[in-house]
């Protein structure tokens, strides 16, 4: 179809709006008028103006994809590395965490273990590093250890175990929180072991646990199975000890002291 030249400003705006709807370019549709006015004031070339519009669309699409991946990860709350207080957690090395934030370990399919008592920041780091991975384009899934085991048991009872294990095997990074808080029976431990085996040396697993490895026999009562799980979660991986002093408890006490002083 031949396009008519010399459209009025109102007709041109309507045509652009319609074309952006058809081509699914919501950012250009939203910004083109402002960008066009700015380009006219700055006397930008046609190429520069077009580049600005297209880059705005690309940037916004990348942002929306990151947001979708973060939602799909099912994190229970927002946590960022910027909000982590390294001064209050001297056991955690900032350089090590910054290296992990590059997500090279996720690209290589390596594991990560965060070990420490409650309130020492291990769940914060787990969620924050998982969020970094999602923002960098990796598929991430967060789950509590007990919830994962219960889901696997139900899937096995319903003869859906292979499908469930495959689903957890597909994500680039599986974040398992609160491992070690509760004892698992042999069946639950074996099913968890199957998930870890499915991911071994292919896709990363990051875990947060309040128990040192020597105490995992309380969670995995079979010593051989416990040793095999520890091996899966530590081979070629990083281990961060977050310590024993609760940051949350210290923070609460400090606030109480400030309130009393006030």
C-alpha cells in the first residue's frame, strides 16, 4: 500500500501509535512524542533519533524480562547485595561475594553453600545472589528444603516424580533454603538426592543451612546418603561461613538501646 506523504502532526501521531500497537513496541509508543520533541530541540539526525527509540525499547524489554525471571524464581522477599551489611557480618568476605555476583559459577554449573546460624545473613545472600543471576538472564528457582521434599513425595505418590525432577533440573540455579532445620526421613532424603544428581555438574545449586556439614547427619540420618549429598553440594563449589552471631539479634538490641537512650 502506498503511504501518503505530508501527514499532519495529529495524523502522524495516530499512525505511530497504531503501528506500535501492531508491532508490540510499548516503550516506543509511550516515549516517541517526548523523544521526538527532544530530538527536534537538539537537532538530532534521523539515525540518532531512531537509535534512541530502539535502544529505549531494547532496554525496557530487558528490564521486563529480568522482572519476569525474578517473579518466576518465587523469592519470598526482596533482598539485594547493596543492602547486605558487611560491617555487621565480618565473617563474610565482600570480595568473595562480589565475585559470586558475576555469576560465573552459575554459568559453569558449580554449587554454593552458605553455612551459619540463624540471623547471620545466609538467606539474605542466597536470595540476593539468586536475584543477581535472574537479572543476568539465568533461570532461577527458590524453594525451602522441606517444601521441596514434600513436593517430591507428593509427586512420587501421584506418579509425577520424573516430571517434577525434570522441572527442577531445567533451571540454571536452584536455591534451597533452610536445609538442616528439620530431619528428613530416608525417602525424602533419597528424593532430594535425585534432584541433586539430576543437576550435578550441569546446573548450579545454592543452599543455605544452619548446620555445619558435620551436623548434617541429623537431617540425613543415613551416613552414606549424607556423605553423597555433601559431595554433590561441595564439589568444585564455593563455601561461605556466615558465622554464629546473629546480625538480626544484634540489630534488634541496638535499636532497643537507642530507644531506651532516647
